[in-house]
């Protein structure tokens, strides 16, 4: 009986997760715009703007020396 209860609970949790998972092609957003990128030195490109990056996947890596 305990195994059936554990299986049922797992199934319900899996279905809830599946239902809440975003579908392909849907945007994840909290309705706030990203701030403009500011920096003194750009390496391997000219300075970028948020508008030029719209619709792209962006990895931002921050470095600090100190």
C-alpha cells in the first residue's frame, strides 16, 4: 500500500511539473526590461546595446580585477 501511495504522489508531482513547464517558443519574462550594458572596455566587439540583442540568447560574464 505504501508503494502505491508513493507512486501516486510521484505521478501527481510529475504531472504538475509537466503542466507548469514552459512550452517551446514561449518567452520567460517577468515583464521588466533589462538595463543597458555599461562598460569601459569591450573586448572583441564594439559596444552592444540591449536593443541590438533583442531576441537572442545572451551569456553575460563579468570579470573583476582586484
